[in-house]
C-alpha cells in the first residue's frame, strides 16, 4: 500500500471506512462473482488510465482465479472505449504486474 494511502487512512479514518463500506456494498450488491468484478474493474482502470488501480485489480483478479488470457481480454475489450494508447499502457502494466 502506498504511503499516500496510509496517510489518507490515518488522517481521514471515517471517510476511509465509508469508502470501504461503499466498495463492499457495490461488490456484493449483485450476482457477479469476484473474478468477473475484478475483470470489470480492470477495464475501468484501462479506460481511466489508472495504472495503480490496474495493477491492484490485476492482482485481485488473479487471486480470484483469473487467468492471464482473461486479464488480457479485459484489457482488449476496453480498447474501443479507452483508445489504443490506453490499451498499450495497460498491457505494459499487466506485463510488469
């Protein structure tokens, strides 16, 4: 975890707790399994060019059972919305993660 995130959690524990509850509620609010949720979050991270989120969600997707081919497909699916440069950045991050 980054030092900035640690500092935020220390300085704003109530906000962090509320964010964590929101995230958990969203993740558990429907029928999708954890692997699918993480693959969706990979696509969102690609579209937002959020490298930190991408690396984190690739890690979580692998823990949830996603194979490299599934992770790569999630990245490719985002291409038409995020653009090719974003996709190439995401592949670089996935390769290093």
